[in-house]
């Protein structure tokens, strides 16, 4: 099971961020505020697939619409590899 929680300016993901859970994660995150210096933390993520890249890009688009910025931390190695594979690292950093 995947979860996302907000603590002040930090969103904390946990569990599996995969196609089966992405919709619920995105829906839950829509209730969260993107404020200056919001960080999305992947430290507690257990498994990911390419859907995680899509979530990151959607969150970045939302932040841009809201004139805010996001920082992503503790990306799992396999997510970093996917970001590089899809050549979107410059969009995420």
C-alpha cells in the first residue's frame, strides 16, 4: 500500500509508487499545499515503476502553475535511473 502525507513543507511518500497506486497518490496530493521550499521525500518508498516519473512531472507542472518550486529528495536508485533514461533529469532538479 502506498501513502502520501504532508508535514508542513514536506510531502512524505511511503510504500509502493506503482501504476496500481499512482492515481490514489495523485488524488491525495491534490489536497496538499505547495508552498515555497516544498520537498517531496521518497525515503520510505519501497518499490517504484515508471509511474513515479509521471507523478513527479505532474507535481512539477502543478508547482509551475502555482508559481512555486519543488525539491525531490531521497530518490531511489532505480527512480534516478528512470529519470535519466527518459531524459527528464533537468525538469526534476
